[in-house]
C-alpha cells in the first residue's frame, strides 16, 4: 500500500553485534545492552559460523534475525 502524503514509516529498530577474534584465539560476542552501552562475552565456539549460532541462541534471535522484542539483528 503506498504511503499517504505526510505519512512516514517508522524506522526499523536494528541492533548490531560483532564477533571478535582475539589474540588468545577465542571468539567473543560484543553486543548492545542499553543506551548505547555494549558488553563483551566469551563464546565457546571455535569457528565464526558456530559463534554466530551461539550468539543468536544466547540473544534469543530467530531464523529471521529478530529477537523477542521484534528488533532486527545484524552481525559483523
């Protein structure tokens, strides 16, 4: 349905998480927690693909990359 003049589409709420590969050969997840603050946690995974799966499970992200609140997540 086309937008009516003066109507705007609300912006998509996108959250960004990063998989970090540190010098100790461990993988870490950096993700936002609130008000622009991020936190980092060590993952048990040994590959990037496994790290993304573990991160999605931990954050409650579904197959469409959305969490329980409907936020869209992107991984870097």
